[in-house]
C-alpha cells in the first residue's frame, strides 16, 4: 500500500492489477483506498472502458463506476483480502 499527503491528511491506497483471460500482461483494474476504518475499492475508468474487462468477483465487485459498497461485516472486499499475503507473510515484508 502506498501513502500520499493531501492537505495535512495521509491517504493510503493500493492499485489492484489483474490478468485478463488470454493476456500475458496484467492491467490495473482499480484502486483500494482507506476510508475510515475500512478499505474500499473502485474500478479505474480505463478498466471499465476495456472491452475485455471482467468483474474481479461479481457478487461483491460488479462492473460499475464509483466506490463500491462493502458487504455487511467486512472491512475490505473479501476477494481482494483472499488475494493478499497471509498474516505470516505480512510480518516479514
């Protein structure tokens, strides 16, 4: 996750990359950003305009613009959490 300052406020964000079917290079699908105690996701405009786009996980992150609401009880999209390093790996990097 990267951080940047904006008007005395630090914003933490990470870009989510995905390999589209049949492609050998990943593309940026969107951005995960800190919003209070949660991490929210929104697809990038270039990804939504890509004819080969696919939802990362349709029940949770449908293909639409804007910040996507989290499912009840989640602090971040579960499909992105599943793709993140596990707790053991996070302690060493």
